[in-house]
């Protein structure tokens, strides 16, 4: 079909969580900007559309979503493995939330046009075109300001990424999404993958009556995990939540080496691991509660022999060895990598914005901050200085590398009065949530906040030598 024409200030490719957070802040900070959002899914939410039915956030809902609309209800869970901690929205709640943001805020603004079930490409002349996946209609797009790439994260979920290993005849292997479809008991259950989806699969099996003795967990690498209790909103958690940040900064400032750093973080229950006797080989921003950790530790049959290469009915071939298997095993594939390494690009390029992280493990906050900077800062060099890209995590040392860039970015943010004011009212900023309701006469808590600058300085001064020693 011949292509018609569209015009917009910003062409946003993707309508996942980061795209929604960016557009929401852009609408608030730029009273004139128009936006065209394009996504292959039929509704906003990105990978949440493909996630398993029992998925939940692994951080409190209070600082997830977009800045203008609360997701959390301010309630703590009374039962289950998150008991006593603030609630974690379900996948269905997250999707409903993003749909409400689109239908009740973006579209009524008259400045956002939403094209679902569509994809963006370029024609032979380099002109952007949007093609409908249902009708085949093509529309040229004239972009007056910038193209915003919100797809760099490429969040992978088992339902959209098949296993990288081969399956022999008769092997029963399903993605995590299919677990609720189980129609009969199996002699054994094997979870392939040690990331957050693997942990969720283990927890689901245990919650649904499978005894630990019938569960095997193939864990290519153990991971360091955030302790969810240290990231809780509400003034009743102020000392612990703010103290957690101070404790991490102190650990960096005082550590003699990378092993000493992680020993300090573990001793202070900042970071956790499933088996204290096994040195973790990865860090991927996963968050757990102590109760979840206790459940995960009930699994004794953990296979640490590398990645799976092939599964046959009676055995599993891994990098380092072959192990026997019960023929009546249900394999649950959780091997898709939720975090994909982004390309080495800056946030701001000529005519383009790349939505990367600018704070440790905070993609939605980062997207909102990038929108603020786009709206209020004109110099390209200053924009990228304020939004230096925080590396995506893979290895334990990346915990430290992320902190190095986060501290440098935070120092620059403090020099920008408008940005600093925005930070302290942005609900996606964890610190703003920690201090919500803090009274001006609460001298003890204010004194604790004032310590952050000095301790950040000490940590920043120690970081280069600590990273150099770890690299050596």
C-alpha cells in the first residue's frame, strides 16, 4: 500500500515501561511536545505482555511505573514470602496500570498518538515509516525533533525466546509461562536457569505442592541478590532504607579488595546469596526477600556444571559433565536473559535519544530523568554529562562499576538546581519516596540524610583504586 504521512516532535519506538516513563515526564516538562508511540504489541507494557501469568515486580510498587501516577497502594503484604514488606504488583496489575496511563493521560492530552501492532522501519531514502502488522498500511513519519529508541533493553522472556540447547525426542520442556497449564504430576521437575525467572519457577513449584526432593535446579552461575527489606518506602523504614545506601557507600570506602567488599555487603545483609559456600559469578539486579531465600535454599539438587547443551530423556549434557535424568521429568525453561547488554552509545545523539540506565538498576527512573534533561537542558555535551550511561550488570564487579557511574551522575545532578528539585518530588526516585512525609523538625533523620554527601565522596574517592585492584 502507498504510504501516507505523519508528523511528530518525538517518534518513540516501543511502548514498554521505559518508553511510558519517558513520555509521561516529557508531557509534564514540555508543554508543547507531540509524541508518536509505536509498538508491536497490542497494548502498552512491552515485555509484560509476554511475561508468565504469575509474574510480580521484585521491588515495591511505590517506585515503579510513571512519575505522574501511583502504582502502589501503600499497603504491606500480610502473608506469603513477601509478608511484612510493601506490595509487589502482579503482571496483570502492571499491564492494567500502563493501559490506564495511555487511555487516561497520554491520549486525552491530545499530544500523543499511539500505534499498536505496528513497527518502525526506514525506506530506501532513509525516511522513517510505520507499518501496521495487521492491515499492512505504511505511513511516512516526519520527525521534527528526535527519534527515541526505547527498545535497547530487549528484555527477554522464556515465551518469546526458545531454549538455546537442543531437546531430544520425547523430552517434555516448556517455557515458564506454561507452568499453570500442568495437567498431571511429574516424577521430577527441572528448572533450567538461575536468574529471576528461575527463582520464580522454584517458588511457584514449592507454593503449588511439589516437594523439594522432586525439584532439580540447573544453575550455571550463582548470583548476588539485593535484599528487598533494605528498599522499603514509608517513614517507618527510613532508618533502614537510607541506612542501606549509607552502608553500601561505607563498604566501598572501607573495602581493601573486591572480595572484602562483597564480604562486607553480605555481612550487613545488603547482598544475599543462595549458598554461602558458593561464590557467586553474576549480579543481575535481582531482588529477593529473606523468606523467598529460605524457600530457595530448600532445593538440595542444584547442578552447577555450566550451561545445558542438550537434554535427552535419560540424561542432560552440560558444559562440564553429563548427569542422569528421570524420563518423566518436566523441564521448565528459564534460560532467557532478562538483561541484554546494550550497544556502546551515549544517551543523546544527533536527532536521537537512547533510553539507557543512568542510575544503578533503575531503568524507569532513568527514562524519566532523561526526559527531564531533554526538556530543560540545551547543550548536547551537558545532556550526556548528566546522563552518563550506567553499564548493565553481568558480573559481580559490575555492581561496583554501576556505583561508580551512579555516584558521578549524582554529583552532577546536585549542581543543577532545577533537576535537584525535580528529583526530590519524583516518585520514581527511591530517595524521594524514602523521605515522603519527613517533617522539617525531624532533626535526627535530616542529619542522616546530610551524611550521604560526605560518604558518597569517600566512596567515590576509593572507587578507582578498588576497580583497578579488581581488574588486576
